[in-house]
């Protein structure tokens, strides 16, 4: 059993070593400027990660802004409000979303979501909020906003499932104490949310880690253009999408730059997931719900 556990550690360490060694050419050539440069021109040998970092961060933040309220509502309903015979099938259907392949989400995004946004949503956003820099530019249905919405749909099952476990781990005595003091059902729910706040934060960060590393669905709808634009209608590019699209044609310095992008994404995802696990463990340890959360 110890060997099996150490094998996982060895795999992670070997991944870090392989990514670091294969990206050394890019690290030596560009140094820290790789993270701050906007230029990505393989023909001239100029590589900068900033547009990809921007696209990755912005699409993930859009996803969280949409997904977190939705996920909290789902989890609260399933744990605090819904009867068992309703909560069980709805919970199963929500978790089923996590089992759908990302390429299916991408196809749905191209043929359903993008046309819907192009015809019904983005023109209204441009008309009502066009005075801001976030809702200007050409309306095509393919861009940063579409990528963020796809990510929101994909991370909602993960966040809602973890939040549901965290809320279920809050001791019943907390609910009973609130009700005994005359609290309403919704006021009792607020007490539960306060007790589970660290775990909820961990669920959100875990969803962020999932959004940062998503590849295929985002690649199909985000537009894949390495640029930095305030407009959510404009195309963008994520780190994962760049690696998937350009890896097969890359050689030498170009390949090393892509591997360095992968190293950046790996380290960010590793740290984000570590923080999430610590926060979730913190709330379950305090409530004695470690076994249930695991």
C-alpha cells in the first residue's frame, strides 16, 4: 500500500521534472519576460505567455461568476429544502453533467450556445452595456463570453457536489440550536452557510482549478486568438487551448515555449487544488465530518 501511495508521488514529481527540463530552452531564452510579453509569433521566434494567461484567467473568472451562485442554490436546495425523493434524482442529474465529455459540450456550444448568444444575448448586452469596454466589438457568438459560459456549465456539478457534502457535514445541532432560538428555515440555512464557509471557499477554488485546465470545449468556442482585449465579445486564447492546437506543429524553441506554458498551467492548477483541499479539510475536521467528505 505504501508503494502504491509513493507511486502517485513519483508520477507527480516526474511530471514536474519532465516539464521543467523540456522547457529549459524557453526559460533560458526569455526568462521572466516570457510571463509579461504579449507577442506570440512562431515564425519570428517570439513567444510571450501573457495573452494565454489573460484568456485562461478571464474565462475562469467568468465561469465562477456564473457558476458559484447557481451551485450554491443547487446545494442549498438539495440539503436544506428539498425532500429526499426530490433531492436524490435532482442530485443525480446534476452530477451527470460532470460525466459528459468536454467535446460534447464544445459541439453544443458551437451549434446551440454560440448562435443563441449571437442572436439574442450579445446584441442586448451591447445595446444596454455598450458604454462599458466589456461589451463592445463585433458580435459573432464566438469569444471569451461563450468560453466562460461553457466553463460555468462544466464546473457547476463539481462545485455543487462539494458544497453539498460540506453543508451535509455541518452538525445537526447547529440547525436545531437555530430553530430552538426561533430562527426561520432560511435563517437556519444562513447559520449552516456560515459554519460551512471554509469548505464552500474550497469548493469554489476546486472549481477554479477545473476551469483553468479545461481544453477541448473552450478551444471550440473561444476563438483561439492570442490577444488581450477588454471586450468579452472578442476572441481569446487559453493556455490549454494553445497547447492542444499548436503542439503537433512545434519544434525546438516553439515546442519548448509550449511546454513552459504547460508547466505554468500545471503549477497553478497544483497550487489551486492544494488550497481547495486544505479549506475543505478544515471545515470537515471541525465538524467531525471527515469520513463523509472523503
